[in-house]
């Protein structure tokens, strides 16, 4: 039964070969509530989404997220990061884990972002480890690059490339990590509403379309929803901020893997601000 569940996990993550491809490292319950439509959004989870958003972060933070899939034993994900603004930009350091003792993926990321005019650019390096029972451990290093431009007060565009160098797994016969290109648009028709949409193209798979909406119900209380096409999935989320603490929750549903729940917390350090 356990091996069957592992097989379903690999399929649900679009893995062509178990240790040649990666599960998604998009994280943060805010992003998940909007269908992971995050390429044009700069927030404390930019290190794991569009690293180009780091340059727009002006306050130090500690961030943690955990996701569970009740129908898939061993398919949980977690991530944690620390962001620190400095004079010339913002530094970020984060860790990510997926899986259990049968199959797991670990990732350590270090990123930097800086703003130039109305554009924020960022880059990060990832050290990735894949472990599968009876297959051993393989590692790789990859690089990501992205940017977000605020065209007007209402419209922002963002884009990023994951695995820019098309890195290969060490110890394999030239198997490459997935390379993804993502581009999106964010639109604020009012202070209370944010609408986002984007497309993602994995070089080995068909194009994915994501869209999401965030609505401020009351001051710093938010409702979110979104959808993905190919693979199809629906998303819902809630969020709130109280002083220096942000708490978010999101729910994902698709027919293959059932529901997934993610909760995330962000603590803002008021004494560390970029000038």
C-alpha cells in the first residue's frame, strides 16, 4: 500500500523518472490560496516562488509553511526561510523538504534581490538532494533568475526561470533537473482586490495556466481563491495580519490527489528595515 501511494505521488507531481524530476517548491499559503499564481507578486515567500520579488522586501522576516495531503501518506511538504534587507538589496536563505523515508527531496536555497527603479531583480542558487529507498542519494546544484516590474500603480508583470543552467544530477547518465519558464501579470483594480494570472512552461511538459484572486474582507483579513489548468485544481484560502505576525491557510483540491492543506506563518522584525 505504501509503494502504491508513493507511485501516486510521483504521478501527481508530473515526474517522468522518479529522481530526474522535482516536486513543486512553490510555497506559502497566500500563494497557494491564489492557485500559486505568484510570478508578479513580491512577498516574504518570493525566495521559493519568483526570486525577483526579493528586491521589493524592505523588512526582515522569519517564515514557515507546512503542507499535508491526507490521502497521500508521505507526500507532505515544508519550508522555512529568513529574509534580511541590506543596503543594496535583500538576502534570503531557505530550506525545503518533500516526502518521507521511502522517497524524499531536500533543498537549500540562498538568494539575493535588488530594486532598480520600478523593477526588482533576483537570483538564487539551490543545492538539491534526492533520496529514494533502494536507489540511494543523488544531488544537484541549480540557479534561478527572475524579475518583477511595476508598470503602473495598478499593473505589475513578473517572470522567472527555474534551473537557468539546465543542471544535471550528479551520479546519473546525464539526467537533467526540470527547467521552467513562468510569466505573469498582477492587476489591482482597487486597494481591496488583487487579480493575478500566469503561464508556466516546463521544457518537458505542456503549458500550465494559473489564475488567482485576493480580496481584503476587512483591513488585514483576506479571502483568496484560484485555479490551475493542466493539471486542473481549485484553491481557496484565508489570511490575517496582527501587528508583526501574518497567518495564512489554503486548501487545494484536484480529482487525482484529493485535498491538500497548507498553513504558513510570517514574523516581521520591525527593527530590521532597508532604507
